[in-house]
C-alpha cells in the first residue's frame, strides 16, 4: 500500500508518487460508473483519496484487467481513472487487496 501513497498535495509536486484526486463526493466513498457509448462500455473510478497516486493505481489496474486505461480530470467527476470495458469486479478486488478502501460498503456502483 505504501507505493500508492504520496507526500505532496498536487500531482506536479511529486513525480514518482501518487497523483490521485478527489471527486466531488463524500471523502470515504469510491464511485464506480459504467457508461456505454455506442457499443463500448467504459468503467470510471471516482473519489479516490488524494494521498494515492492515480498513475500507479491505473498501471496496476491495467495489468489486472488486461485493458487500456487513463487518468483524466473531468469537469463533473474530478480526477478519475477510465478503463475500457466493464471492469467493476476486478477493480473492487484490487482496491480491497491494496487496502485503498476499508470495505465493500464504501464502493458504490452506478450504471450498467
């Protein structure tokens, strides 16, 4: 878990550390959204604590899910991770394994 924790508050402050941002929701809740654009589905992870590095978590999730993903700053969701496909089950397992989330009750799933 220590490899995901950052020291600075902004992404530019720490190069090798985490770049996680917070969504505009409750601090201890992570939102998983599955949106469908045409035939394709996308998983959006929102609300990760700011002390975590989004880039490193994205890299770990891409390995586990065998998909592509990116870290983005969305106007409505804040700092998020986007993964291709419906990856909710694997994302939940990775977040719980690395102690990023205390329990499954702190993860909300929205969408398809």
